C-alpha cells in the first residue's frame, strides 16, 4: 500500500459573497476567520488507486465534479469512479454552485477552484510513499449534535470515525468523519471552515495531516450557541475522541475497490396552470412586502418554475449517482446531497461486517436527501430547499431509492 497527501488553500478574496444561512443575506466576505483548504488523500494497493478530495465549501455542481474527475482520470491507473469529491458543507464559504438567493456564485473563483482541486489530486497521487500500516476507530463523541427535524426522538450519529494511515515517510494521515451540519459559527461575514477545520487543526498539533469527511447530517445541527468559540470547542472534542481511540484502533488490510451506480430521478413537475397559480401568489406576497427575503426568493423560484419547462433542453428527470470506495472492510459510501441520518443507520444495519463511513454532499450535489415522511410534513428538506438547489422537487421516496441503489452498489463492490 502507498499513500499521498496534498493541501491547497482555497480561501476566497474579500468581497466574494458567502453562502448559507438564508435568503438574500448579502454576506460579503470581509476576510477570513480561518483559511479554507482543499485536501487530498491518495491510496494505491495492488495497482488499484483511490483518491479522496475534501474542500471547505458548501457543495460542488455536477459540472464541476465531472470536469475535475475527468481531468484526474487522465493520469494512469485511476478511474473516475475511484475519485471521491467532497465538500465539508461549511456555511461560511463562497458558493461553488448555483444556489438561488443564497449567495451569488463568483465565476472567477469557481474557475480557479477547479484548477486547485485538480492540482491537489495530482499532487497527492504523485507524492505517494509506502504505508507501514493502517487502522480504523469509531469512538463515541456525544453532546455536539441534535436532530433538528425530529427533536429528541430523532436519530443522531455520535461516532467520530477515523482511518489512520501510517506512512514510512512523512506525517501520519487521518481521514476523519463526523455527522453534523457545519453551522456552529452562525451567521457571519468572514470565511471559515467551521468545526471541521478545527478538528484538523487540533490533529495537526499532534502531528497528523489528513482530511475531514462530513457524515450524513441533513437533519442534524450543532447544539448550543453559535460562535467561533463553539467551532473551537466542537473541533477539540472530536479531535480528542479520535486521538484517544488511536491506540485501540483495529488494523485495516491493504485492498482497494470502488464503484458508482447511476440513478435517474424523476422530477415532480406541476402542471402549467399550477405553476401559474404559484407565480401569481408569489407576486402578490412580494408586492405586499418587498423587504421580505423569503417572498423575494419565492418569487424567483416561482418564475423559474414557469420558464424552465419551456426550454428546448428541459428534462423531467435528473441523473445522479452514489459512490463507494472500500479500503479493506472500511466502506466510504458517498451520497450526492444533504442526507438524513436514517439512511446511514440503514446502511450500517445492512452491512454489519463492514465499517460504514457515510459521506455527505459528495460529487455533484442535488440538494437534500430526506426520508419519505419529510414529504408528509411538507418539511424544509423535502419542499422549500429543493428549489434552492434546482427548480423542481423530487418525488416522495427518492431518498429511499438512492439508499436502495447504494446497498446494491456496496454489495457489488464488496464481492
């Protein structure tokens, strides 16, 4: 086994709008509280390679993810299916994809970002050195997160998972995973990696390099007040749990396998009359109070819903995919959105013989991936947020379908 590592700064310049936390906030970056990075870990065993790239950003578009994977797969020995692109989902970074009313995408920044992601991946691949051993641990780390959708009755994944990679040269690596929305610093006007960046900073103080993969957290938020002190406290707690578990970590074998499974998801496209009725209601609400930020968002989304089906290239379905990379029995399973915790619970129940590491907001992000009951409540994740990422919602049960396909994929890759 060989492993390589790279780290490239992707902090935006002052003046770029930050994204997240609500509609039309116009959060122009006045600088950075802490830098944003793109980090890469490359692995190779018996001629098979895997590449993880994680950036301190909200999420990638399918276009960007495809372009980066295509460029990296030009290098010998690595296929697009073995390249996992991930965003930690910090809400204190610039918009890397179109988000209606939630941060204007800066085209120059995004263009430069793609080049930096490719550079990070290639640097990690070219810098691989022999690995002495690997180990995996999943210590509990409670008291950080709560289920914002279901309250006290809702599931919370409290494990702080870590794959330790000890190389013969260079610092040891830690690929760390925790499931909580990176919104601990609250609404602000400075770029920040939020708590995932603090986790890696604390590990770096103990000699580890590596990257952070946010777990399924579509229904999970951090507990307590939002502040820069909070991100430091959460980061320290997760890092402490990972470091304390290092001595008891289980050995990991030197095999790699990977795959993707494509999915076509039908869109819930209302009739023309329903779209026009919605637009009329949105216009009336906006006219009543033009200062209402939600009214402005709803007007924009309603107008887009009227116009979108008129485009010559309009399709009433969206293609996406799930991805799995297995390092021995440690299975990294990546979904293309903000995923509800229950799907991670199902995957772990299906594969008791594997160490399941769920990866949120991976590759090209399609939005929230909620459970079917969220549609019955007409909740934020199933309804309102859908038009933030796109124009039309998916049908009830699409999250279950994605999870079904992930189960089939892991069985295939693990066989």
